[in-house]
């Protein structure tokens, strides 16, 4: 028997595991949790294998596999990873593994929770590896749908229904708009195929591209949190249970940014060159305004939510520079931000579980109870500030260099966000983890479990590792970026 | 052995960090053991530095730098891990490697969370050394920023426990929290311009290697971003200059300093004043002068004016303090003003004999101030630990109770004051001699400032040691102990040695001055 393709295993393992899980008797909670952990671990290990066996000097797409699906319409199941998606696959593996660990405290219907979480994971993996436009949409919807249930059923009681509805409507409308654009491409190409590599050579007319690029780009960029379509995201992040916030901010937002790149920019490069120069102003709003809003939040989780808006703005800004440095930075930033924000939400979840409040002024001195968590948050915070030696710097520095090449004035304005980010992160570190312990909290707090420390360590290792040795990730992203640039006409 | 000599600078650079990790990871709660371990580990970089110092003249040289190492680090944007030293950086490395073990020895009285304290201290040393050793602009920035983090936590967590500050919103925060936050944000915001300018340089030149940039950047012509190259260079010059001026600090960018110094733990103040301030001056010398010779010459007058104001206002402000530690903190503003004055003079008259003298003086003053400020802060810490006050009015007449301490305080103060025969005199004299023909008026005013230096130093001594004895200390204050003398002894010896025979250091410094600014 032929060994199945590793990407196909990664894509289908979670969803199959999620289905199998539904056959475990709900009373057998230990087994459910252990099974979920095992699946998470396998996903993580497989994604590591993909990442480290990807050859940056090899073919553009690796681990290819293709089956006909609906040949009459030119739809196929076609998967492969390039230098940009290999890190994103790893990111998904990391976040699913750590997310499952953090979710070990879920008491309410854990079986269904993990089942939905794994369906979500399959969808995400699917989007990253799909080379067929139809399959990409297919997986995209699979990724968005369980989100609604996960937030509405397991989320924060006060806002979960509102947030779940808002999030789903935003994303759904976005994806419908993108789908319209994608269908327009399908018909205009005349190739009768959804194969994205083939569509790259379709030579759409400039008028066509200029008309349809905004549909596709914004349709997906909604999920990437682009201004002014970002405001589902902080609400959604806050209402979601911890693991879902991690997944959501850590991976799902990358899904939007990636799809906007893959389908929007790479298939319609002329449209991108027309529109991105003004879109960069929107991303500037994301970056600076997002940081300012984060600074005035008193809710710990909202602060992190808005920081994601700010940092994802940098990804889109990197895309909008249309040059090598910008894309390189954006590619690294997608990974770096994913790991960092997953860590943030994990920490917020740990704090909230014990303190039962997320109001920053009501917290304090937690380092005494959970020193390990404090150190992890500090590492995440430094990454977020773009402190050299951590992955955020490796990502943001080239983005800014890219800006200097394309829009020097925007580089100067965007740099404000670095100082603002430093201010709110330092403030959060100081207020939450240091200072006096409020009397209401005394006696309630205790250290986290070993497994949770393990999860935090995994996330920290990536941030510090990339920060000190950019060579871990840069050659891959470099390979991917060169392809994008060749499509953009070597700009 | 070859491996060590080929990677000597890497060993100097990373041995403190590795030491910090060792301190952190070795299990056990024995505080004494942790302290001693940290001390021993901090001697390792010093040993490597001495090896580098002794072999300096014989080491192979390229482009003025010795012991160079270069490895790919971030090839996608053409940045490499490139280290090297010349006389300027080596003397700063020596200062850092020397002060760090002393600061750790001074921290033996820290009793809370000793492990993270020592680990942060060692990490800080790596950050500082990295700035001096880097020959790549990006790497320079990496270390420049990363040193802030351990310093922030040292002030925030181990700083003085008492004291509150009221913010404009009426909220009260602890003084150390206020000071550390101000230090962090002030410096980070200051380096934002530096960061942008470095990015711009990298984009325009396609490399971050300093040696390549020294060649290409100053001679660049044409226009950039729709502006003339002169405008761009002038803006970039100020971006660099402000970041470094904040760190030095040059008046009016100095306001973070009195807070940070006052609230920091004793050893933290020693390192802050001893080494961290030198990073700013080093930035001027290593980057601003070679990259922007024309702009530096153009704006040297402004810089000299600010330096003069720092000297004068620093002295006045120091004289006005009741808090002894704040007094010493302001004295740093005063003394570092001479460094900047020397640099400004050299920038204005680059290539002349006076410029060379001024530069030699400025660099020597960096070293000297490092030693004497560290000693002064330590002495303030010693008396603070015994009396739990830093208020000069609370003391008085302590000399008979603590004669040894008194003697040491007077000795260090004299070095700080610039008494001939001790180190401060030599460097200040060189700066003044070099700057006089270049900026006569400013130099003359600075010398008046020197008068007030004498005043505030004598005020410090008089209020502490002389006058009527404050009876409450009788029987409560103990003499300086042996460990504390061990911290001071190397510093005092150096003060005397540099005062009597500065040539051993000046020879090394002069090499760099002649190569780069001759």
C-alpha cells in the first residue's frame, strides 16, 4: 500500500480524529482529554516534519499531491507547500498542540469542544496547503463555521452570542465577496480550472484585475483584521474560550492575510500594484490606531485583541510595500505574531481562570504565584515590542526596510506604534505581574500545571529561537517571497 | 586554544550570558552560593578581556579593528554577526568587564530573589559588551536595545522600596516603578529615530556592515526620497544624535537619569553611571563622527552648547540636592558634559592636533567617570544600607564614627572633583586643552562649571562627614566592612594609577583616535 502524502495526513487527521472522538462516551473525560492531547501532539510533530524537510533550495511547491475531484468543472484536490506556507503549517501545529494543552481545564462537554476544535484545525491546514482555489474556499468555510459554535457555546457568557454572531457575519460576508471575485477569475481565465498555479499564468487583463482585486483582497483581509473591517476581531477574541482565542488570533487571522496574498496579490498582481499603494494607508491606521486603542484598554484580553489588530496591520503593510523586504518581513511576522499572540491569550486565560477578572487595575503581583507564566508573558511582550533578540524584531525590521523603499513617510509614522506598543506592554507587565497583590486575589492564586508550562515553553522557544537565529525561518520565507516577487514582475 | 583565540570576542561577549543562565538553572536556594557563583562567573569575561588587552598590539588588524569575527546572521537583509575592537572599544570593554564583577560583589547585600537578580546582571553585561563589540549596525542596535530589559527589571524590582510619585492623573505609583518606566520609555522612544535611521541607511546602502558604511555613506551624493542628500543626512544625523544624547545624557534630555539612578539598587546605579552612559558617548564616537563628518562639523556648535549647559546646570542641580544619591546622579550629567564637549570639539576641527587631544581626553574621561561614578554610587549605597536614608541633612559629623569610610569617600570625591594626581584631572585637562582653541567661550564657561563641581562635592563631604554629629547615629552606624573595601580597592587603585601614569590607557586610546579621526 502506498504511504499517503504527509500533507493529506495533516489535513485529514484532525477532522477524522474529531469524528472518532464523538464515539467516546462523554463520561470518560480522561480518555477524551488524553485522546485530544495525542492528536494535538501528532499534528505538531507532523508539522515539524513538513517544516524541517522542506528544502528552501528545492522546487517551489513540495509534498505535492493531486486528485481529480470534479473534473468537469476543473476542480481538484491539489495540495503542496511553499516557503511561505511551510511556516504557517508549523504555526498551526504549534498552536493546536499548545491550545489542546491549555484546554485541559475545559469541563463543559469537552468531547464536543475538542471535536469542533479539530474540525477547525483541518480547515486551517487545508487552506494553507491547498493549491486549488475551490478547495481553498472549501477549507476556508470549514475553518470559519466551527468558530461560531466554539464561541457561542464555550465562550465568555456575557458577550458570546453577540461576538459569535458578529464574527461569523463579518467573515461570511467577506468570504462571499471573495468568492464572487474568485468565480470571476475562473470564468475570465477561460482555462476551466481552479488550479492556482495554472491561474497564475492566466494573464488577466489589467482592467479585469483592477476591478476584481479589491473584492478578493478585502474579502479575505477581513479575516486578517484590516481596517475598517477589524472590529469583529477584538470582540471575537475576548468572547472566545482560551484555546479558541489562541487559534483565532494565532492562526485564523493569518488565514485571512495568507488568502489575500495567495488569491488576491499572486493571481492578480497588476491589480495589486494598482490598489495596494492606497491600501497601505488603511494598514497604517491598523498599525498605529490599533496600538493606541490597545493602550487605553483596561481589559487585559481586549488589550491583547487590539494588539493583534495592530500587528496584523504590519503583515498587510508588508504586503503593500510590494518589495522583497516587505514580503520577507510579512512572512516572518505571520509566524512570529501567531506564536506570540497564542502565548498572550494562553496567559490571559491562565490569569482569568484563577483571578476571575481581566480588569488590569484589579490584578497585580502575580509573579509571586506564577513566576513561570510571568516570564513567558515578558518574553511574549518583548517580542511584541519588536525588541531585538526576539522574533518580532526579525519580522518588523525588514517590513520597515521595505517601507523605506516604497513609502518612507509611512515608515516614520508607523514607527510611533513601536513606542506605543512598548508603553502598553510594559504597563501590562508592571500592573499584572508586579506590584502589590490586591487583597481580593490573595489566597486564590496558585501556580499553573506542568503541562501548561510546557505549552508556554514551546511557544517561547520559537520566539527566542527565531530572534537569535533568523536562519531557522528566513531561508524558507525567502524562497516563497521570491516567487511572489516574480509574479509581481520582479518589483 | 586556537578556537579560543579565534573567537576571543565571542567568548567575552557571551560568557556573561551563559553565566547568567548557569546561575538561574543551578538548583538550590543557598543565597551565599548563588552570590559567589555569580561573582566567579563574572570574572570569566574579565579574564578573556585581559587576554585580549595583553595581546592587543600583536593581534592581526584589518581596517583598524582587531580580533575580528564575521558570521552570517541575517543574510536576507545583509546583516552579519561582525565583531571587532579598536582602542576605543577595547577600553570600554575593559571598563565593563571590570565594573561588572565589582557591581556583583557590591550586590552581596541583596537578599531578595538573588538568582534572578544575578542572572539579569550578567545578561546586562552581555548587552553592554555587545554594543562595544559590534561592527554591524543592526547587531549594534540589537545589543543597544536588549540591555534596557535587564536594567528595567533591576530598577523596577530591586530598586529602593520607599518613595511614591504622583502622576498627572493623581494616581500614585511607586517611585521605582515610575523611574524604571520612564527610563525604558524614554530610551526606547529615543532609539526609535535611531532605528528608523538605521533602516534607512540599510536600505540605501544595502549593507549594515559598519566598515562598509564608513566608506560609502559619507560620500553618498544625489537625492533620496525626493529630498537632497544633505537634508536626509541632516535628519539621520539628528536621529542618531538624539538617541545617543538621551543615553549620555546631554542636557535637556537628561531628566530620566536622576530618577533612574536614585531608584536603582546600588549596583544598578554603579553600572548605569559606570557603563550605560558611556554607550551614548560611544555611539557618538563610533557612529556619528565617522558616518556624518560633515553634519557633525556643522552642528558641533550646538552640541558644544548643550554640553556646556549640561556641565553648568548639572553642577547647579547637583549642588541643590538634599538627596545624596541624586547629587551624585546630577554629577554624572556634569561630568559627561565634558565627554560631549570633547567630542563636539573634535567634530568641529577634525584632523587638527587639538581635536586629537580633545578626543583622547573625552575617551579617557569616559573611562574615568566610569570608575569614579561607580565608586561614588557604591559609597552612597554603603551609607544608605546603614542609615536607611539618603538625606544629607540627616547625617553630619559621621567622620569620627566611620573614619575608614570617610577616608574612602573623600578620596573618591577628590577623583570626581578633578584633583591633580588622580584620574579625573588628567582627562578633564585634556578635554579643556583640546577644546580651548576650538570653542573658547564654551570651554571657558565649562571651567566655571568646574568650580561648582568643587562646590557640590565639598557639600556632599561636609554634610556627611563634618559638622555637628547627629546623635542618633551613635552606636547605630558600623564601619565599612571588608567586602565593601574589596569593591572599592580596585577602583581607588585605578584612580590613583590613571592619575599618575595615564599613558598605559592613553596609548591604546590614541591608536584608535589616530586611525579614525586623525
